[in-house]
């Protein structure tokens, strides 16, 4: 495995563990600005490294989540259970892609349009895909394949 990719995967694995706990904590403390800044920084780091490594799918999911986290961090959006659920879904897809990368060293194919559309809606971004539970499930399944 490429040394840079191996380092990214190790660091991202650690970051994902931290993110899970932090986002679940966010449900209890939705207005905690420091917690929101920490979550944002972690997703921002993942997104930036994805760009450097040419991991377009991973970058797209991380970028959509980052857009929502900017609004949460800045107080322009409230961390409602629905918003937090969609951010957790993005983290799940990121994790599935990272796990596939660890196994194959290749970013898996997948259709994350529904998840990205849901995140884009929270961020006030235009989108053409309608989010649905079935499409979210398909995105998670495709990421794990």
C-alpha cells in the first residue's frame, strides 16, 4: 500500500472514532460551539486530504458534510436530530469507503447523490436528487461493497 494512503487511512480511522463520539455528544449539546468547531475541523481535514489523494467520492461526501457543519458551527443552522442524523450518515459512508480503501487500495464505486442532496438541503445548496431512506441505504450498501 502506498505510504501516504496508509497514513491517511490510519489517521482517518482514528478521526472517525472521535467523530462518532463527538456527533453523538452533539445531540446532547447542540449549541456547543467548541464541539462543533472540533467536528468541523476533523471533517475538513478528511476532505482536504481526500482532495490531495484524488479520492473524489470520499471528498464529495466529506465536502457536503462540511458545508452543513459550517452552518452549525456559525449558528446559522440548529443541530436538530434530523441534521445530526444526516451528518452521522455521511460519517458512516466515509467509514465504509475508508474500510474498502484499506482492503483494496482503490476507492469503491457508489452513488451518494441522495445523501449529498440531503446534506445540501440543510446547507441551502441547490440539488436535483430527492433524498430517501432507500437511497441512503443503497449508498451505505454500495460503500460497504
